[in-house]
């Protein structure tokens, strides 16, 4: 699948150059902006796979625009700047910045940076999904444990016997342990 990229750069010649380099390498340019305000508006509307954004721009600088976008969407941002001062690097760490390139940008620097930024964003998304799955699994286990505890108290069962009883009912009624546990909690829980 072609990756969708948005370019935010106040110098139109640089924007055109970036657009051509990226297009020539198989990326789809879904939007372009010349200032931070338009960048925020377009990012919210287009939800690109990656934003390449200049830091120094009129109306709203790239760092502030990156922060606003990162607070709402998990879109990776690759910063471009003519400045390599430490203060910009430190500020860039606060948003969803996955890379930092100093101008002038050559294709030999841009394309690897874009590929790495996109891969890092994919890795982050995968880890986020895995954490969410683990959290969901933990919630399910807590519900089952609570229901098991209720059965242990109500019927004076051991933990093992309570769990076996739940598993037997679950299979017999063809419902998940979680659904059965929720029913037990609703019916007998406090």
C-alpha cells in the first residue's frame, strides 16, 4: 500500500522539491501546506501516514503544530529545519516526532529518513495494539477472578473447584468465561 505523506513547508520551491523526490520514490503526496495553521487543519482532515514539517513557519511554527496534531492523532512527524540548535531538538522530543532533518535536504537523506520514520511509526502502532490487547486480557481475567471469588464464598468452594465449575457451565451453556463471570457478578456480586 502506498504511504500517504503530507508536506508542510513555507518555501514553495522546497515544498515542490520534496514532493517530487517523494513522488519519484513511490509515495503519495496527499496534502501540502505553507504554515502551521493549515498543517493542523489538513492533518485533521487527511490523516496522512506521515507529515514532513518545517519548524520555522508563519502563523504557527512547526513544533507547535506538531504538538497540536500529536495531541489529537497519532501521526508521525518528520521535522525539517535549517537550524540544528539544541533547543529545537529538545522541543521536538515532546511531540510525536520520529525524525529530524537539517536543510538542505538531499534525496539520499530524505528517503531513508522517511522509510525509518514510517517503520518506527508502524512499530509503535504494533506495540500500542499489543498493550491494548494485554490490558483487555487483564480486565477479562479480573472479571473471571472476581466471579470465582464470589462462587468460592457462596458455595464454600476451593479456588480450583470454583474455576472448574465456571468452566463446566461455560462449555455447557456455550458462553465465554468472561460472559459467565459477568453474569455471576451481576447475580451474586456486591
